[in-house]
C-alpha cells in the first residue's frame, strides 16, 4: 500500500496515510459504488477475527493491509472533552437555556475544529481514546424528571426545542462539505433513557406507544433524518422488556427502514455486555453479542463483540451481518478522510492554535451570557460596579468544577465568579460561607492560604513546577497559586509545561478562620481506566501527615484540631505519573466558622451576591454518593442542601440586598430564600467564561436573555415516581399544577410589548401549513434581546399535551425599536399522537400563543384556528 506523507500545517507533525487503497484519487471524486467496492475488497482480505476486532471501539491496526488502529471513543458535549486544553462551553442544559439554535451550530463547529486539531496533533492515526473524530454527542434524551443527575447533559424537557438545538449542533459538528465530514456526531442515548442512574444497567423503562412517539422519539427522528447525523448510540436500559441495544424493532425496523437512517449504530459503553450480564435477556455473551449485531449495532463500546466468533460458530448470527456492520464503519472512516491522503481533506489546515483560541473563548463567553436566566429582580439589578461594595459569598463562587461540569475539556483560562467580579467591580470581598453539603469537602479557599505567616502577606501558596515526575533540581516554573484546584485531564498546570509526567510543590500557610476540627483532603481525580495513579505527600507544621504512592486505597484525608487561628505551615508535593484528571487541596472546616466568617464579610458590603447550588460532585453520571438529598448521581430532593439554606438565611438577616446565583444542572427549589432575595439568577454550569459572563450581567454590561429549558417544580412531592416513564403530570406539556418558575421563563433588564398575533388563515386543511405573525416592541431605554416563544394548544383529546412549543426566535431590539416576526408551521407541527403511537394531523379547534414566556392558560386566550378534513398521517 502506498503511504502519503505531508507536514500538517501549523502542527509540524507527519501525516501518514497507510490505507489509501493504493490510489491517488480522493474518495469525493469517486462514485458511491466505487467506494463500496473498495471497502468490500478490503473486508474480503480480512480474517473473521480481524473483522470482529474492528467492530470494537479500540479497533486494532491490520498492518499487512495498511489499516491503522483507531479508537472510536470521543466526547464533545459542550466542547471537546478529556484530551487536554480545549474550549469549555456552558454545560448542555445551559446551552439549551440560550434558546439560540445558530449559536449551537457555532458551538458544534468549534467542537469539530478542535477535534481535528487534536486528531492531527496525534499524527492522524493510531489515536488514543478521546483523540479521534467520532464525537459521541449530543445527548438528546428528554429531561423528563429533575431528579436525574445526567439531565444537565441534555437540552431540557421539550422535544421541539431539543430537536431544534440538536439539529444545529449536529450540522455544526459535521461541517458543510458535501462529502467529507469534519467529525461524526452521535445523538444518544436512543431512545427512552433518563434515569435513575442507580441500576441503569438493568433498568426497564416501560413506555407507552403514545409517549414514545410523542416525547421520546421526535428529536432522534429529526437528528437522524433532517440533520443526517453520522451515528446513533443505543442506551443501557431496556425499553418495554427489550435491551435498547438488542431491539431490532427500534434500531432496524424503525430507525433504518422507516426513518431511512444510513449511518452506524454504536452501543453505550458495555451495554452489549449488559444484555447477558445485567438484563439476563441472553444466556451468555455469545448470544448477547449476536442479539446486538442482529438488531443493528455496528460498533461495540467494550469488548463483548469478541464473543462474536462463538456466535458465528453457533449460527446465532451471520458473516453477512458482520460484514455489513464493518462496511458501515469503514465507510465512516472514508468520509472522515482517514483513509485518504491528507491533501484530499478540506480541513487539513486546522492547527493546534485553534485549541481554546481567543475566538473560541469569545464564543464561550457569548454562550455563557446568553445561558444565564434572570428569575427575579426587585429592582436592585443591575448593580453599580463603580460605587457599590459587593461581597461574593458561597461555596460555588470560586470552584473550577462548577464551571466545567462533566464531559469537559481543560480550560486554558477558567474564570470563576470571584475572578469575574474582581475584574469588573471596584470593591469585592469574599467568603466561602459553607460547604455544598455536609460531608462534602471543598477546595481550601484562597483567603485561607498565605505565602508567609505574617499578617497581611499575599494570599495563596508559593508554587514550583517541574517538567519531570521528580522534585529534584531546579523548578521549570514558579509562581503564586491562589489555591490548589486544578483540572489536569491530559494537561498540565501551565501550557508551557510540556512534559506528560511532571511534579509540583506548593508551600505556604493555612490560616483557619476559627478554632475547631478541620479535615484536610488531597483530592486526586482518578483516571477510571488507568493502571497507575498520581502520588502525593502533605506536610502540616513540617510533619508528614498524608502520603499516597498512587494506590486507590491509600488514605487521602486527615483531621486536625486547631486551638486558634494561628497560621500553620503547609506543603503539598505532587507527582503526575499517569493520566489522573486533577488535584485539589480540600477541607471540611467547622460549619460555624465558615458561616460566621461569611456574615462578618457580608456585613461590610452594600450588596451580597450569594453563589449556591449544586456541583458535578453531587449530580452526574453513576456517582458513588449517598447522602441526604442525593443518591448515586441522582437527587432525591429538589431542595437546596441544608448547609446552604442556613447560609442564605443568615445573610438575609443582615437586611442588605441579597442576589442569589444558582449553579446547577436543573431546577433547585428555593423556598423562603427566594422570597427574601432581591434577585435570583440561574447560571447552570457556565463554562470557562462563566465568571466573566455573570459579572457582566450583574454589572449591567450585558442584558440577560436566557430562558428556562426545564420546569422548576416546588417539590418532588408534586411529581410521579422517578422510575415512572409515563409523561402524565410531567414537564410543562402535561403538568398543570403550580410551579416555582415555568418552562420558558426568563426576565430581562428591558421590557418588551407584543402586538396582536395574526394568522395567515383561521381555517385550513390537514395538509396545509400555517403562518403566524406578530410585532415585538422594546419599550424600555435599554437595548435587549427578546426570546419570542410560539405555543400551540391542540384539541384536548385523551393523551394530548396541554401545550407544545412550536417556534422560537431571538430578536435583538434597540430602545424603542419594533420588529415583525414570522413563524411558519409545517403540517407536521400541527400533529398529535394517539394512544397507539400514530401521529396525524386531525380536524378540530386549535389555539396559538406567542410571548416571552409560556402562556398562563387561565389568563391568556390565544388566537384560535380550525383544521378541517380527513386525518393526515405524519
């Protein structure tokens, strides 16, 4: 086989194309038949065992055929993930809160740009995990219940909004070349998958035909047909008794035959093994692997497909199905340009300078600004940055994890809220105030660390960084680290530290805010599939108190009884020898000490900004966590943890304006805290520029425009059981009880007035579209962006939703400006689903509503129209 070599521009690495099929013609110059013939010829030269190995996510090289190895697993949920420095956008739920589909296209484009940069930096072949071009995003599961910890990864509770945003994200990821894909997008987890995390490997989601067609499938249908997603991921759970990755009815009959999906299907990781191991749907892995392959799963994330050799021996599947799956996977690699000369690729000039570039950071800032939702404003906002003394209080005010959420890259310059406020406001004080919850440690705050013991010495610790996994010799770099809270996922403390193995030493003093019992913890984020782990040594008052040589079972915390507030010498030594993801020096101080310090700090200010909420340590994927309000990554309560409620209560007793900023992946049920606050904002997990965005909004430099993509309920008592997948009494579409904040809610510093909604007709046939028009006027003296939301109320037959979102437009208006908006509704948008799962446009009375928030059906009458004629299947 001929090898094609070319220096990657702006990278300086050699591109090696070892499987160019011995020809110079680029694949985009050939017919589909010619490409298929080339692929089939390559498959025919492989042994059966070689073919089976190619159907697993770590596909090995076949050197005699010139086929390089490839690791299919990569993530790009809200920025390229887990492979070093990359742009970190707001978590997906925050991106959804922008209600800005073109923005999602730009975010997807950045994800694939940075994936290309990483792919080329790895040499373009033999890539490590998270180094390839097959991006297992977006997560378009419907966020049906706020208890689900992974709901933060979704675009919220509405099928229309999810499909609209997901379509743009997929198209952004995959690029606009007619043949070569910039990267593959992989909508997941098909189809009804939204918790609980505990027991997810064996859980059976019982879903009615109506709910499946009405709620769970529409976004997947849109992304596989309209957006032409390259891939699809099946989920862990069963759907009505059949494991998702073994369901030929869904993957083959529905997705491939009825929808016409031409891409490949990948399993969630180890989901194929779960078919026998957890679901007991199959007797062993040979039967389970055959079930998945026969159902249409082409790629096994895991190694269960290794059992396909036994499956073939037992006639459980066929070699033809094996070849068909492999053909789809090799075609995907051809369309990604992996098996062509680099000169064929329209993306060949993408270089490492694209990774978290200034332009990408600017987009992350814009996304964060648009994602933040103003929920309450008693007139105190925006603040006066140049004159007011502001105290920044709370456990999430200065925490990197709260910026990055899960499935993230490493931000080059993460800006926490505290950083943002210090840059924007002239007089800022800070106190941690509380932990997130009792028993959950937090990074030791910067105001508890000093370079020297003398009062008034600089905050932080003296840092020394070594470009080898040793503390011997002269440090490569030195600086002052304000705190030890680092994300090191395939990255280092400083971009200039290039070695994969390195070391650090931090020295200084810990200053407890009060006497009492303090637990210190060195928290190393362990790489879950690594065999070696980072070690550390912690010294307090020149005594070695903690030491870990890399074993997971070594002690990582120790409790001290400090009799006063005298400084204590502290030194932490850290050796990065593997691929562990980060290191933080954390503590669990006396609750009263943090609380008193916060009250004393806040009492000296004009206004208090309280950062409270959740974190990825409390909600997320399959967490090993059991404490009040939380279980295994999910939530058992919507309430703010008690420690934070106590903090807010004490702050409001100071009778100063309190602005609450929530960080979370879903709704948090604030009780009297919200009533007493002068302002409330939802910031989600806002990404690398989150602190800058929040400071800009609170200072009035940015006008908030975010809208809730989920309902904020009052309590879990208002909801059905978490394990109940029926949509009855769930989401704004079917829930008709009182809520804290409705889906679609969000305030602005401007005020907008809508004119009368006008329709192209008030009588139409089932096959006809409808056009709706409305004027929006900014009647305030401040420029702002309004999010116009169009809702449809279908005839209230059995099972019909009370409302459905059918149109979204973001419009920026100058003071006094008026704009006319036009919404075009295709016949399919006027359809409903019956109990059998059939979707049709039916005759009857309908209503449309438009405004900056979901309509109150008890007040708003809407504009009526009628559809006549025979039902039209959709």
